[in-house]
C-alpha cells in the first residue's frame, strides 16, 4: 500500500493548495421518510442488516480457541464461537428443542453451551451432544437438531455474518477491492483491544451520516479532532458498496511537494475505512485506532454503537496506558459528546419536517454513495445480489450435518 498512501497524500495536497475537494456529480435529495418511516425501516433492516453481511465482531473479540460472544443484533440472538480448529462460527442463540437461549449475553470461554430450560447441550461446532432424559424423550435425528448455523466469514480481522439463516455470501466478492485496504490495517494481529463500550444513539441513518463526511469537522469538532484535520477537504474512493475517506491533517499546510515514502505520507493524511453497512475504522497516528460498529435498534429512532479502542502492543507501562486512555477519552468526547449530541437534535426534529427532504452537497460524496447503496441493496434482484456475492440458500443450515 506504499504507493497508494503516497498517492492519497498527493491528492490531498493538490486539493489543499487549490482549495478544492473530491465532489459528487450533483447534489442529492433524500426524503425525511427515509429516516423515520417504520415500514420502510423494517424492509431496509431486513435487506441491509439481515440478508446481507454485517460486521458482527472483531477478531480480537474472539481471541483464542473456545472464545465466544453472545449478543443481539437487529432482533436476532447471535452466538459467535471460535472452535478448536480456530474457525469462527455463527449460530442463532436458540435451543432447537423449545427456543430458549443457550448462552446468556456476554463473552468468555466455553466448550459447551447448555440450554437452561431442559439442558440440551451443544458443542463449539453447534452439534447437539447431550440430551437430558434421552431414554424417555423418544427417537429423532440429532444431526437435524444442531444449532442453526449462519453464514460467517473472518477477513482482515473482522467477523462477517448474515443474520438470516436463508442467506449466505462470498466474503471475497462482497469486499472486492476493499479487502486489500483492510488487510493493510493489520486488525487481525497488529493491535490489542484496550477498551470497548456501547453508546446509545439516534436512528441508524442519522448516526451513520456523521461517519461519512468531513464537512462538519471544523464546526462540531473544532476543539477536539478538528484541531488535527482540515474540514471540508475530502479524498474519496469507493470499492463496491464500501468506501475510504481520506482527510488532510493540519500538517499538510507545511508540505510543498508530495511525499515519497510511506511514513512521511501517513503524517499528512487520516484514513477512514467504511465497510457497508455498519463499520467505520479510523486509523490514527501514534499507535491507536478507533473502530465503530453501528447496529440498528428496534425502531427507526435508535441505534447502539460498539466503540472499540485498539492500541499497538507496547511496553504495557504507565506511559502506554496514559496514551491509550487519552486517546480513548478523546474518541468518546468527539463521538458521544459532540457527534451524537448534535445528531440527537436531528432525530428530534424529524417529525416536524416529515414531508421535506435532506439535501446532500457535492462535497458529501460519502453520504450520497451510502444512501444509494442502501437503495441498490433493497431493490436488487437475484442476479444483482449474486454479482455482489450475496445468495439465497434453500433450507436451513443445521450444525452437525
């Protein structure tokens, strides 16, 4: 990625010197109903978050064999397990006897998952391994009663899952050219998880919008992250449904010629990798990285953001922890206290302007690309979805078969 980073810095420098930015072809209107109509919301969540792959976890959330993570996403009880073979598998966290959860929400280490209702027990591969009172229960094919397995793939330090058991995906096709860019971040093995928290927020689209433009940085973040980046200057690249946003750092003001080596290039730009539909990875100088996963709530007016603070391995001394904590607090202030506080007022205003529309500027190509991709996913036919690596599988996928 050496030449690419130098090219990005050169593009940012050109824009800075000319007072320009990457622009969309035209402005774009999006109806307010796209943010608050309940019927539309349900259809979009189904198509975008359940029938298409989402980033359900980071590889560091499942650090070793036997690690598990149980959570609910878009109304779906999800269980992720890294097996003894190192492979991450995804299951519906639902017992195949009478539907109770086989694992309470949370994370840890387990070799078995036992239903608290009738003690049916499943292994790390989702197979039904023990039946309480089997001698009195009656005969049936246990291989057809393993946990329902969901399509799952681990790429670039991220765990992708399709929440609908009838849908699957080809991760390499889905990521396309974005995969090499994600690989360059080293999320799989170059970072340690320092801190993780969940932030409640406004609706899905209003929340995601804030991650996809730099237009607001000089205003909303003028005393935090805006001190380090130049607002309203964007280098924008798309890779299928995914995007990379490159911001210019304030240091570019001192640059006269494009940089010629990677270390130099990185000091003048900030990269934001946005994986459709719910992930933002902000690579930061100084050995710190902010990863945000946005999950839709039960209604159009709420989300939960899982915010992960990743740090480069260090001496694990007082200085390392102080730097990590300072970065964590800066990220929390910028996102929760600045971005999300403003977006909450957007959400509160929607009812009063329900018949109107939002206008995305030419200087907001990331927003335009995201909203067009939502429309594309929701209206795509079978052949179009297949071209994106998305397919419908017939029947249910039982573990153990």
